[in-house]
């Protein structure tokens, strides 16, 4: 038996020596980036310089490695000390979305509050979390979850939860996906979003570019603007474009207080009475047919939000498009109209998908749970930075899996949120594809520096970080500052949020 143990120990020493030699060679290699070299050096220190212990017995190695171990990085002693945003003020820059949570051990975590979210949803939570251990992620989530809600209201809670996972992974020196129970995949399929174009020919050219870049799943918009120019295509369109001048799905209409009550964008689906004529249906069919002729049948083709039209119009459009085998029809009606979604699903063969504005599995208005329990959709579509963060999104997807429902992830934020999605997708079995909404932004990827050895994207797939702790990235400070408002400070102190104006946060007497 002793001989066998000695053989095992000798082989382990040889393997360790090979690993150390390989690490040293990579550190010395001029092609190794400074970030990667720094990570390797830290990993070597974390291993207590095993190269110097190869000559020792197993017992002596254990004795040496447990002597004089610094307890300054003990995860059990971590405490949150601060919460800041990259750029204070709701100025609309991407830097405005990123938060940083600091700790007493110098480890910090990054989060993203999602596009279009007021950063005060995150700053308000500072007084709730300072002094807590960020590694108690689920406990912290339960402390703050009551301060989130549907739509962009969930952005603050989701950002804080994400940043806590980043800290926890760094403290334990493992990727976030490992903390979620491990991974199902090493790469994550991307579906490439292609913004709506008034000119369908331009949209086709954009889709061709997506294919040449290696993307294997596409999403296109079929907004009412593409057919509204024909007065015989839509009924009742002029009434709902009096203020905005168009029917674009994403037109940022004015608030009711500013007289925007006739803006198409401000209304929920059932209340506009915009109807599609037979000629309008033919125009929509032509748009999709032209795209399908370009991309072929091998590429899944999803369809984004149609606009604020009612259930009957969606069913008519859905039936007209069934022969093109769309991967899904997205956000057909508002997500909280469960009965209407179920009726649409039962009327069509094309999968129905929704969820980017839903908060939590069982949150307000039923969360995802009601949709899943009622089998009202074929595919759930959470946005991690609205749904409650990394673990809550995984819980949502796991619950859907039990009901035989697949999950695709919506994403339209910074690379920080996108990387959080990658970790969650890696750990989620029923996952289909992750949205990439910033392909055409030339500096989007350069906002961050990856700490692992792989690039963010390879041939249309996102790489799961295998050799970097936490989320696996750091901010590229120079790029971040270059796209901030002139004169703005970077991660300015936030003492005004140190204390809460509430006496207590009880939800019941």
C-alpha cells in the first residue's frame, strides 16, 4: 500500500512540476498580455509557490502550506464597505450603468443596472448592504429584493446581486459558473439582434454581415413602421402617431404630462386598435421571405416585438408567418396578460417567447412562475439585469425546465451584464441562446479587459471563462472614461447614500 501511495505522490509531483513549468513559460512569453501575466503570478502565489515544495513529503508539504497563511483574504471575514457608480447622474452613457461594490479586503465586484434604468435604483440599496458579507449572496438578495420590480425597476437589485457573485468568485478564486453548481457547456450560442430598418434592404445587408461574422442564430424586427408608409396596410395608424410622427416599436415617446398620451410607444398592446389589413400581411410576409431567402433554413430566425397591437392582430400575423418557421415570436402582448399569451400560443405553431421585463420567479404580478405554471409560453426570455440577477435567473430557467420550457436570455447592456449572462447560461441546461445587441458598437467589447485566456467571442459563440475568477473581467478604465460625460468623475464617492431614510423595511406588522 505504501508503495502505491508513493507512486501516486511521485506522479502528483511530476504533474505539478509540468504545470508550474508551463505557467512559468507562459509568464515569460512576450505574447502573454499583462493582465494574463498578473493573473498567473497571483495564481502561483495562491498555490504557495508549489515549485519550491516539490522535494518535500506529503506531510511536510501540508505543514509548510498551512504555516503563516494570511487570513486577510478569508471569505468569511469579507464585509461590504461601499457602493459606487462609474459615472454619477443619469446621463445616458454606458458608464452610467456600471456599479462597483468595495470590500474591507480590497476585493471588489462589478454589476450592471441595465439600459434605461435610473442608477438610483442601485444607489438606494447601499445603506441596506454595507457591513454585510458579499459571499452571502442569497441572504443579501432577500434583504433587497423587495426594492425591485418589473421592467427597469429590477435593475438595482440585479446589479448588486451580480457584483456580489463577482466578489465571491474572486475571493474563492473560482469562476461564477462554478458557484452555481458547475457548467453544462464551454461556449454559449449567441443570437445576433439586428435593429429595425425602415428600408428592408438595409436590414438584409446587416443580416448578411451577421452570417459572415459566424453567428448561427439571428433575430430581426418587424415593426409597424416598415409597412405603415402604405396607408392601405394599417387601420387607425394616424391617430396613434400624432405626437411621435411614427409607429416605431421603440420610439421613446413623451410622458403623459408632456402631452404624449397619443404616442404609440406609451400604450399597452390591447388599447390602440391598430389593425393589419390583408395588404399589410402581404407586406410583412415579403419582408420575412426576403430574409429567409438570404439566410436559408439552417439559421434559426427569431422575430422581435411587433408593436403595440392586440392579441387578434398577433394571431393573424403569426398565421401569415408560420410557413417561414420562425424560431419564436417575441413579446407579442404584454407579459402580464397570461390568458392572452396562452391563447396566442394555442392558436399558433410558431413558439411564443416573452420575459425581458419580468422580475423574479415569483415576483410582482406573478413573475415567471405564473407564465410557466399556466404553460402560457414556449420559451422564457429573462433579462438577467431585470430578473433579479444571476442566481434568480438560473432559478427561473430551472423551474421552466421542469415544465418542459426552454430558456433564451435577453441582453442589451454592457459587457459586465453580458458576462454575467454567460456564466448563468453555462450553468443552465435548458438554455438556447444569448442575445447580442451591441454587435455594431465598435467600442463595446473594449469597455472591459478579460482576465482569462480566451476572447469574448469566437465564431459567433461566447466563450465561457474557464481560467479566471469571478465574472472574469475588469473594466478598461481608459475606454470607460473616454465615453463618459466631459468633466465627470470616475467612481465618485457616494456618501449621500450611506444612510436610509426608512426606519425599517418590514413588509408586514
